[in-house]
C-alpha cells in the first residue's frame, strides 16, 4: 500500500486533524507563519526546543512532539531545513522523504504538511510543491517482494496545507507534475527490481506494450526474425546464448508534429548479464538483473512524458537481450557485422552493452532521430571514478551537452562530464575487424563511450553511464531504498521539456 491521495487544504495548519502534522524551520531562525501558529497552540514547545539548543534547524534534523489535545493532530514532526540560502528543490525533496519515512515508521495513515520552503526561501512555490510529492513518493517506495509476511505501509493520504488561497493553483500544478514523475520513477524501479526469470526480453517488451497502450504511444517490437531480416546482428549476437529471444523495443511520442526534430532516448536492456564466456564473479552476480537500468529509466520517462505532454517529439529505443553462457553463446574472438555495416571483434563477452547499443543507435538514426541520448549501466569503471551518486556524461556536442546538464540541474540528479580522449582510440583497434568491443583496463568508461561514438555519426549525442547510480546497494540514501533507484527518469523528462525551447 502506498499514498493514494494528495489533497490541498486551504486553512490554518493548527486546525487540521491528522496522525502526523509536519512543520519545518530554517536553521538559526525563530518560528514564523504556520510553524509559529503551531508553536503558539502547543504553548511554545518549539520555541523552548530552540532556546535550550535541543533543536537547531540543521538540515534533516527531526523532532517528534505530542500536543496532548491542544490541536487535533496526534503528533507533530518538526523538520530542520538547514540554511535558508542553501535551500533548493533537492533539499526540499530530501526533507519530504525523511518525514514521510518517519511517518510510515509511526504507522500513520494520514499526514498533513506544509510545502517546505515555499514561504521563506528562494524556492518557487510550484517547484516546492513538486519536490514535496516527489520526495514523499520516492522516499516511501518499497521493493515489491514475494515474502509471505511483508508488512505494508499504512500511509495513504497526504494533506498539503496552505492558508493562502492565492497559492492553490501553483501548488496543485506542482503536486500533479511531481506525482506523475515520482510514480514513473517508481514504475522504472519496479521493472529494474524484477527477478530476471520474471523479466525476460519478451516480458520487458510486454511491459512496454502495456505502457504504450495505456498512454497512446506509438509502438514497434522486433523479435529475432525481424532483427535478422533487418541486419541487427549485434543485438542477436549478445542474445544468441539464451533460449530467450531478443527484442528491439521502440516507443514514439509525437508532441510536436510540425517539427522534424526528434530526440531519441536509447536505453540498454540487458535483462540479465552473466558476462557470457568472460564470466562475471559469482559474488554480486544476482544484481545483474538490474543491467536493464537504462531501459527502465527510458520506459519510466516515456510514461511521464506521455502524461505531461511536452511539445516535442521523443523516440525511445531499447535493445533487450539476455547475455548467457551456452553452446550457442558468442565467444571471445568472434566477429560480427553491426546494423550500420561496421564489423566488431568481440574480445570480451562481458562488454556486451556497447554491442547492443550500437544497433539501437543506428536504428534510431535511420528512423528520424536528430539528437540522441543513450543511458546504460555500461562500465564498472564509472563507479570507481565517480562513486554511487554521480553518473558519467560523455558527448560529441558541447551545446547539446549543456542542455542535458541543465536537465540534470532541474531534476536534482547528478552527472559529471568526462572527456573523449582521441589517443585512447588505439585501445580498441582490431587486426580482423573495424574495431574491438573493448580496450585495455585503463580508461574503461572513456573507451566504451568512444566505441559508442563510432555509431552516432554526426548526430548530437550524449552518453550517460549509470552503472554506479542505477542501484543503491546499501539503501542508505534518502530517496532510494535498497535496490533500483530509477536514476535518469527525472532528468530525461526535464530534457524532453527543454526540447520545447529550442
């Protein structure tokens, strides 16, 4: 069970009945506005906490107060927002997640809350409302399990309280946008978290088909025979070791039919990755069910885009395959000819993502893509370089990369640009083909990006390596439980809207 309703109530927050009432305070300040009203109703409890130093307002500091019948709420959460000058939509999202989880831990059914930061910071009320619902839904997400005795959350209703009726529409619009984006991110998480025996390439295509049907998106699904007829040998080569057929999944959203510009979102969809004959270590291999994190992010973004309706044309392309070991699996040293005619020597079967993406990129370009973003759990090297909270970004076009970076800034997700180093091109030269599918150990993420660049021609392109951020191994982040993060959904949605302005 999760939150079903977000309702706006135009009234004083001290008059609201709820299991938990959430108010907030910036660091180094005294209660004001609705927080002051609650403080007075409680006989100065909040002021006393500040005076004694028991509450400072530092970011994410949380105190639980009990009103003993002085107001209708059963308990009060006081959340610190940190310095007002440092308060952003990212912090608003985190504060909402912290309080929502605490409310769930207290078995609350209904929560009433202010829109954090909407009155005493530089944060626009609409954006603050969006951050509130995103933080709440992302923070409350729980991995769906098949346990017999899983205890569901009791929290079903959030009342967003605002005394100023003039802010109603801005809050309403922010809540609705945030709900759609957060639910789409959680949809991506659900797909990525599914065990690979319950999410084969065919089942991933079925999920995309259901999504397209529900939201009126164009759909094309190519199976093994169609891929063979097309000449998409790279996708077929990676999937040939599995009894499961591979798929190329294509969704289309036509938000601006008067424009010839189309942004392609290409998501790696390896539904399980053993590494093939270049076998992965046994420890941690179970996490390779999340090797379709890029595909999940693209499908989540398309769900949100279909509902939010930016004036832009978006194409989603997902190459889906299982990378398995068998008598029919591709072997180190084999040579394939990709969809665009370039040959590739497979020297490491565990460098499979760039192989399937090569055909998907070519397909997108042949079908009208004028700009392209690929998103993939591509290299372990990227988490060594950037850790578990920052994605790697590579590009052949600085102007387009600037737009993508702006999308990340707006979403609150984080990416860092790394260089394409021309000298590293020698690392993947082959004696028997146009290229190898990997190079030496050094600069692995850069070399992988450069191999992808071989297929984008002159199209403005950004590659996002999300291998370090697609799953949260420890589950210690405010917005992420252990498992899939849904990283990329929010940024790709923002990028779709930025296409309106070009």
